[in-house]
C-alpha cells in the first residue's frame, strides 16, 4: 500500500489512514475520497480533529504553496462523502450477489465452503448477535475482517431495507475497497482503532 505524508503531523502514513484533498480551480479545498481528482494531493489523517486543525491553522495553503480556502465544515463533508462511497459499494455488492444479509444467512456463510472476507455489523446493533458471529468465526479459525462503523440506518439505505444489522461479503474487489474505506471511517467514528478481524472482536466481547 502506498504511503503519503500527513500535512498536519508530518507523519508518513498508509493511504488507508488518510483522506486526499485538492484545491479546485476556484481555490476551494474539497475532499477527494476516491483519490482521483486532478491537482496536487493534500493528504490529511482521516479524523475530524486532524482536518479541523488543518483548516484552523491554514495548513492547506501552506502545503499547496498558494492561498486556498478550506471551509469550517470540511471534516463533516469528508465523512459524509466517505459514507456515501461505502453505501454505494454495498449496493453494488448486493446487486452482484456478493452480499448476504441477516444473522442466519451470515452464520451459514461462515460455516460454508467459501467463507466471506468481510463481516459488516451495524454500529448500533445489539451485542448478543455480534458476539455469536464473532465466536463462530473464531471457532472456525476464519480471518474475516469486521466493519462496525456504519449505523443500521446507513446500511438500510444502502441495501433497501430497514433494520439491517448483520451482513457479509464474499472476497473480491468490493470487499477490499470497503475494508480500505472502513479503516478511514473509523478515524471519524471510533476513539480506538480501526477495523479488527473477527477473532479479535470475539476476544474483546468475551
């Protein structure tokens, strides 16, 4: 994975811990969560605190070596764009048949011949069901990654139904991109770390 220098701390980090920003033709700084917009990349650690500091201290102008404008709500906009990108990818996974929903279906996938690469658990979901799925993954010695950053409402928006708590995605490009983006979203939504695998989660829940 490529690394970039955070313009706030000066630390070199992997891209899955950073958000890229660019200055548009009008000099306004915009989030580039897909890292595809033209222009010089201004990389900031994926957290509200780091982005707010970059805005307050005018670090975007210093890094761009020109006067640019960064709005006070830049961190909020970056988080919303990141969630929108993940919601879009979940929708793609559903349409492609790579995604399964519901506790029983996820458990069946874990115990099947082709276990999922990724478990998705609603941030506001009940702990009991999560704990049972983590325990199953631990028992089966699976190294699937767990995402818990999205709420049930955000998952429902992505998947076209209410009360989505448990989901799983088969290995592939979409699961890897979701894991990448979940690592960044965790910087906005968790005080402690970023995604863990199911066995780690099981140990925390025990």
